[in-house]
């Protein structure tokens, strides 16, 4: 087993147990099953992994306790976004990860409330185990990444349509998926600095944020290449392959990943960040 997949397994075990604790003791008791359901359907946990990998890059060693707060908060926000994205008024999807979506498994009002609860709880979790100053910065940045300056802005651009050029498509994805991924790497680094008693304005945080933006973009471009055959029909959403062609899209994906890797190469232990950046463009699914 490669170093990355063994590390990802350890990371997943930590994240799954942390998320389980967040949704324990739910009231009313009947809400416990729907609330836990979308956290248990097999998400890849890529965002918490990037957060923990960034903490490790700064810290110089593996310790999944250091960035636990932001890592769990990101997955809660991501999960809420998927529950609401699948609703009939949005993408109207009956299945996610091969299983019934929350509004199908339960009902629509329950799915709205599950999303609301996950999002709201995320902000308490985000600062739970951090020193005060780092906690405030983390909560503020999470709000910016998840809201209309970030993920929701991207979702609005996506449902409004009319994206016809590469720059606007980059901006859409920078919001829709990039903002949360950039928050993941930035907040992991911040948690590690806070743990070390370091300077919370250290420029390494700007590098980690940019790393996340680039990897988010590389991931999206690689996704479009993997989906290129399905796009052939042409009435689907805009994609990088439609605008740039498959060869140029895959060249740019690799270039973004290389640029990201160069940003973190000199950190104390960038192994997992580098492996995740490579995985974002080399995966086959
Ligand atoms: C899928 O994200 C949805 C988008 C944000 C575009 P992931 O591929 O990370 O989803 P899961 O959590 O692993 O299912
Ligand atoms: C998922 O987006 C929701 C967010 C990124 C916030 P998409 O609609 O593009 O992804 P899937 O196809 O539902 O996973
Ligand atoms: Mg969708």
C-alpha cells in the first residue's frame, strides 16, 4: 500500500470518529438518524485530508489532533452543501455516492434541516480546540469561504448559467469548490502555527492558501478531462474541455499541480500535501 493511501486511511478513521461525536446526543432523538446519514455514506474526506496534510507540512510530523477542529468543520460544511445541492429546487438528485439522497431517504423538510444543522454546528466545531485568536480567525475565514464570497457565490454562478469564457469558469470553480479547499490548507497551517506558538501572520499561510486554490483548480480540470467523453453531447454545463480542448485542459491541470507543489516544497514535512497534489491530477476516477 502506498504511503498516501495508508496515511489517508489513518486520517479517515480520525475524521469519521470526530464526525460521529459531533452528531451524537442529537435532540429530538428522531433527528439522530437523518443527521448522521449523509456523514456515513462514504465521502472521500479529501478536504479534511488536505487540512491535516497542511498541518503536518508546518509541524513536521503527523498529528491528527492539531487541526481536528477546522478539518471536521470543513467536512460538515461540505456535507451540508451536498445535502442542499441535491434538493429538488437545486439539482434534484435522487442518488449520491450510490445511495438515496437525504430528501429521498427521509423527506425534503428533514433534508433542509439536516443541512442547516450541519452548517450551523460547523462554526462551533471550527474553533472548539483552538486558542482564542486562531479560533476567531478560523471561524471568520470559514464564513468567507462558505458564503457568497466563496462556495455560495460559485453555486449561484453555476445555477444562473451564462458562463462562456475560461476566466469566468475559473472564477466559478474558485468559489464553488476552490474556496473551501483553500480554507482547508490555510486553516491546517494556522492550527499548526497556533500549536507551536508561532506567528499567525506568517507568510506560509498565504502559500498554503494559494496551494489549496491551485490544487482545487487542478482537481476540477482533471475532473473535466475524466468527464470529457460524457460532455460530447454538448448540452451539459460548461467545462474546461469544451472551452480549451482535452489536451490543453490536461496540460493546465498538471501545470497548476506543479505550481502548487513548488509552493510547499521547502516546508517541514510536505510529503502528504505533495502526494495529494499529484493525486489530484493523476487519478483515474
Ligand atoms: C463532490 O465533492 C462535489 C463537489 C463539491 C463538486 P467530492 O468529490 O469531494 O465529494 P465526496 O465527499 O467525496 O462525495
Ligand atoms: C456540488 O456541486 C455542490 C457544491 C460544490 C457546493 P455539483 O452539483 O457540481 O456536484 P455534484 O455533481 O452534485 O456532486
Ligand atoms: Mg449537484
